[in-house]
C-alpha cells in the first residue's frame, strides 16, 4: 500500500508519516502540485524531512513527477521512488540512471509495455477507477510479467478485490 499524502502542510508531514508507519504503512508518496510551481521547493522539503525523520523505516516517493526539474528536486531531496501520472520517457530514463525506482502512470497496454521496456520498475495503472476489475484481470492475462500497481478508486472496501486481480500493490 502506498499512501498518497497530497496537500499536507510541511509542518505536519513528519507527524503524518510517523502515524502511517505506526499503523503499518511503509510506503508513502508526496506529490508535486502542477498548478502551483512555487510549491515545488516545499514538496522537496517535505520529502527530505520525512527521509531524515524516518530514514530506513518509511519508503518515500515523489509523486506527480512529469518534468526533469521535478525529478531533480525529488532526487536531491532523497526520494526513493519517482511516481508519475503519465508515461514520461525522459523521467523514466533519468530515474533509472540515478538508480531510483520508476513508477510511471499508464492507462493502456501499449503504454504499459513501452514503460516497462524503458526500464520502469512498476507500472502505475492510472486511473484504475476508470477500469473494471474484470478489465484489469484481462490485462494481466497476456501482460502477467508487468508489475502493476492500481491508483485511483482503491478503498478499504475494495482493496481485497483489487489485489485479487494480480496487481502487486495499490495506491
């Protein structure tokens, strides 16, 4: 389970991360806000604060990374995982060159296989809520080698059903 911590204040992010850790969560994503470029430095600062406070305990990803500028900020802040809502070839290649985990967003089987060929470690199936569980299972039949992670529409009520499709994780 990767918890997306969107809109959390910098002063609160370590408390949130600590609470998640105490509740058994080991992966979190701190996303960039594309509508507010002035907040990019704050997003990087949040990543750095969590990494320093929970180093070795909480795995921290930078989310909504769609530019190399955002990638560099995330890398410098200590992000371990680079998550995108879209397939950004330059971000995947830079992420892998830096030895970080790449998780681009894909909506079609063609995007999924392209991302995997570029070196993506995990494929963020996004938005997963636009697909039925039956469609996800059908995608998994021929593409069962792809490590898919469902983002969007996953809840406490349906997480078991989503995981039963064969995906390796959820956000």
